[in-house]
């Protein structure tokens, strides 16, 4: 269930991707969405396999092809290059890759936020303060890196107080934790659950439940494509919230299918959902998008990305990319708005008008 970013190489390619992105969008009938495996994105596979997406697309006289891509970063790169009309991505990666690369992108659906799925784990007892002078293993420049930065900041520390971060792939994280020289790791589920359950000395000292609403999992789409084809937004939102209704009702057939597709069983998938604040009700997603905390969150994210040198190509400041919110306000550069939180289609679902 990977949701990692390998943004050093990605940042270098942003200028090329933006240059090859889609031209001015026009009305069309065929659309493509990309997604990758993660607890909050499994509904995209299910609504495709179940025929729910086809049903909603037919209602609006269009087709929506949903494609699973195993490499999360590659899926965002392909969207940025114009190969897809939308992609599942976190708010952080949307800002850094397509928006930072000059592709005007809209958050069509806010699906969830991490509510404990991402965690800082210390070997032995202790707290965040005990990370001072220790190395920390994580996927560098990922949401794990962002989580660590937020945790350290909460206790008056910074990355400079550590004995460095050690870039470690998610595939190697379990083995890394077992190594004697590793003192702390930051990762996400199911790795968090496996490390904590398999190692009596493992202590969760900070997790995403302590920064609620900051690690958002989205379906983002090309803004020009959406504006030229509102039925695309209606069909996708309609299909998504039909599946959300099934999940909210505890439909075991749907949940089991999602669990198996993600490589776990029903119990394992439910455990991961318990650490995920899913917005089953579209009204809750609308409220999240309209939250007064969102601009502050996105400012924190922009600052983190700029500090790491991955906020677009040659970004001169953390304000390089403008971000628009449902109330018409913006953060960042108002002359370079490339990331938009739009509640239009989520609100239609909430109103039952799709």
C-alpha cells in the first residue's frame, strides 16, 4: 500500500513534464484516471471492477477509464505529462509535482485524511525529544518526511537536531527496523502496524492523528478539462459516493474486494480504515475543503517543500504556487494559481443533485 514520493528525480523532470502537458482542453467524451494502491484509494479499483463507474459514465454519455499504476510517483508524472485527466494523490504531492510543474489542477474529491496511518516509531521507550542526536530512517521527501518535520516542530526541534535522515524505501523498512544501528523510523500502514505488533520495543511517539487533516488523499483532475467537461466531474463524483455509501453501510462484498485487491484480508483492511478518516458523507468532504485550517496546512506544506527544494522548478519562495480555496481566498502567488480546492461536485453529491 505504497504512497511514497521520490521527488528528487521528479523535481528535475517537472519542466519537461509541464512543457509536454495538455494543450487548452476541449469538450470530449473519453477520460482516463490513474490510481495506485493505498487504503483510501482502493475504492477507485472497486468502482471500476464493479461496473459502478461505467454506470455513472453512461448516465452522462461519456466513458471513464480507470487505470491502476503500481508506481505512485509515476502515476502522478503521467498525469502531469497529460497522459491522464486525473490521478489519486496527496495534497503535498499535488502541490509539488503537477501544480509546481505548471499544470493547473483541481481537487475534485477529498477522500480522506490520514488519522494514524503514518507514524514516527522509536526503538525503545521515549518521546519525540529523544530523537535528538539520533538518525531516523524514512522515505526521504515523502509524507513521512513531512510528518517528522511537523512532529519535531511541535517540541521545538528541527531536522538539524538529528543525526541525519537515512533514505530508506518502504520495501526495506521492516528489515531496516531490525538492524541494530537503526534507532527510529517513520513510515505508513501496513508497515506501521507490522512494526508495532512484531517488536515489543517499538514505540509510536507521533502519528498523523496528531496533525488531523494535514495529509489529505485526493482525486485531482486537470482544471481546464474539468471546466470544459462538467459531466466528467459529475460522473466521477457520482460513482465515488455510491461506493462511499456501500463502505459506510459496511458492505462486506465491497470491503472484501478492496481488501483482497490491496493484498490483505477484510480484518486487515478494516484495521487500516480505522486509522483513516474517510469522508463517506460528501458533506464532510465539503466541510474539510472549506475548513479554516486548510490554508494554514497548505502553507506548512509549501514551506516544507520549498525548504527541501522540491516546490516546482527554481521556485524563488514558498509562495511560488498559488492555491485557491472554496471561499475564493488564496495562499501563495495569486498570479500563479495552479492548485484549487473546489467543492462543486462534492456539494452536488451532498445535495443529491448528481
